[in-house]
C-alpha cells in the first residue's frame, strides 16, 4: 500500500509550516488563491513530520 500525506482542506489555513518543515523538496504546493496546500504524492515519503507541526491537524498519513 502506498502512503502519503492527505490535506483536510476544511482545516488547512495555508500557514505553510508543512512546507518549511518537510525534509523532501517540492512535496507541498501552496495555492495562494485558495490559501491552502496540496501534496505532490509522488514526492511524499510519508515520514509524518508535517503532521506533528500542523497546529490545525489538517494533515494525516493515509
């Protein structure tokens, strides 16, 4: 089974802490119009670091 981070778009506030905390480049893409992030699933290693820093609990491994 392939794991990746999932973004709950109802909870994400676009603070971008996941972008700055992720050890892999180009995993998160900030969408300024929507003020939230998307995940490039092919780059995500599902390490879970972003889930621990997200204050809104908008990120889950799944």
